[in-house]
C-alpha cells in the first residue's frame, strides 16, 4: 500500500455468489487496476440489511462467500484492501452529514432505486433505510476520497449522486467556487476529489435466457463458482431459434453476445460472426462448445485459488483478511472524517479510532 498512488473504491452488496455479469461489469476492471491504484473493495453488508434485516445469518455467510469470490477472481489482499462497511464508523457518520446535502425528492427519484424496488417487488413497504442506502453509498465512496469507482452500468446513477454530494460539500464547506470544474476541486481547497465512474467492458451482460440482465435470482446466471460441467450445461441451454448449420444466423443474438464477451480472440470472433451470418456450415452446438471452453479457461484459475478457502478453516482465513483490511481502511476513513468535520467547523477534538483498532 503506497500513499502516492491514486485511490479506487468500489464494492458489492453481499447477496450471494458472484456471476459472469459481475466479472465483465466490474470485477475484471478491479483486478486489472490493482497495481496502478491503491484499491479499496467494500463489503456493503450494512446495505444488505436494508432489504434483509430479518436474515443476519445469511448476510454473514454471504459476506464471507463474496470475499471468496473476490479472492478467487484475483483480488490480492496484499495489494488491495478489503473493507467491511459495518466496522467503519466514519461511513455511518458521513452518511448523516451527506443526507443533509441531497434533497429528499432527488433520492426518491434515483432510477437505480426505482429499478430495484420493481425488480425485488418491494412495493411501498420497503424500510426507511432502503432509499437511505443511496446516501450511504456516497459516504462509502467519499470516505476514501478516490479518483475512480469501477462499477457496472446499473450503478451510474449512484455515482452521479455521489459526485453531486462531493461538489456541494466542497462548495458549502471548503469555499470552492461554483465555477470551479470538478477536476480542480481539490486544488481549490475541496476535501473531496470528484470521483468518476469507470464502467466495465460490458455494462450489462444478459442472462442465458437472453432477455433479462444476468442475475442469480432469475436463474439465468453462470456463477464464478460453477463447475466445468455446469458451465457446459448452462451454455447448452441458450436458445437462438436457429435450425441448421447452413441457416443464416443473427449475430446480435444472446449466443453471440456471449461469444464477443468471452472469446478474447478478435480474429476468431470475426470468423465465427461471418460464418454464422452467412450460414457457412457452422452449428450452434459447435459455437456453444467453443464458448464453454473459453469460459471454463477463464474460471479454471479461479477454481484453484478458491480451493484454499473452501478447506476447513477457510472461513477463518477470510475473516482475518477482512479484519486486516478494515483496520487499514479505518486509517483512511478516519482521516477523511476529520477533514470533513474540520471543514464543517466540527473540530471539537478528535478520537483516535484508527489507533485503537490497530490491535483488535
Ligand atoms: N450498491 C452497490 C451494488 O449493489 C454496492 C455498493 C455499495 C457500492 N457501496 C458502494 C459500489 C460503493 C460502488 C461504490 O452493486
């Protein structure tokens, strides 16, 4: 961890294991950026409670499982910092301050929240805490004063809100003029850099049903932890409606969306597209076979890295990684809170949480 590197913050709500959509949408980016940036990966376990307050044991297990997915995918806890949201008090405090900087109605119009309310069938019975998580997410991010936030397309509205909060904070409390461009906010005295979203290679991967976004709960997902056989079976379930190897095919279908996403050999993809479009003697079955092989080649190293954490005692290893990362994260988040409070004329003496938690 070197302080000189620019920082990244992103995270996941622990709701179960991760799938290929998470991988191409964000995980792949995170792994690639680990050398260039000082990376913080947040376990948004508080957010999990906003819709599942009655399931603490599940949330705990999901939190551990998601770390296993991260480690399997290639997040390296020596280079990157894994952060448990509920053990970073500065995030909860900043959430309150930021809640005063966003109009209530603006939160309620957030399109990502609206989509979630529909998708999860929350109706009008969701908790007060549910829309609050969007404000909390601004605090998750800004607590680490990052430059970049690698996320999937569905999170863009949240990042936009976070940028608004940071701009407003710097203007209200740090004397940054409202004509200063976002890039110059820190130079002009702002506490918070205005972070940018970094959208993954594929913003929205469809599920194998080809209609909806890939999602475990919709049963259309290929999980990072699936076995080679499962991968083959699931790819086999993709339907295109094409009847024979000589029928002209439509390369905008779901099968080819997957081909372009997971066969990382441009010349081969072009060749497959051409033959498919022309009906040049190439069957769906053949393409599926080739696609499954590529996906399995991607997942194979993940399977071997995961094995270490699936052994007895694996959960304890994961918990140690979480504790270690969270201790480091609190050093940064406490510093941010201190700077924010000072700007808000709330500097009435500073607690020494980062030091206190060093050895616990
Ligand atoms: N809301 C994000 C999701 O469900 C998870 C998340 C929480 C997050 N805090 C974050 C993502 C901060 C990026 C930055 O995927």
